[in-house]
C-alpha cells in the first residue's frame, strides 16, 4: 500500500484533474479546487482511509500539506 502522503496527492490529482501538485498548492492556486471539489476530496479520502472527519475539518485545511497532516492525525 502507498504511504498516506502519496495516496492523498493521487486522490487530489485525480479529483482536481491536474498532473502536478506541490505541498503548497491550494484553492488559490488550483482553480478547480472549489467548494464542491473540497467536499469530493474529503469524501474520497474518508473512503480511502476509512476515517470520518469532524465537521470543522472542512474549514481547517488550506493546502495539500495541511490535508496530508490531517489524514495522518486521523490514522494514528
């Protein structure tokens, strides 16, 4: 199985239909990363890692790195 960092990046690339991402990419740098895709991203990650995010998570990540760190916290 891939590590969580790689899997999160893959899911983001697939959902947002982009070829490259860096840790600082965010809704400000990727036009497709809108509110709808934010929900799709969290749903995909929830399924992939079998975690249920708390509601406030939607407001607490701003870039790829934040999302990876949140996923890692839930996997502990």
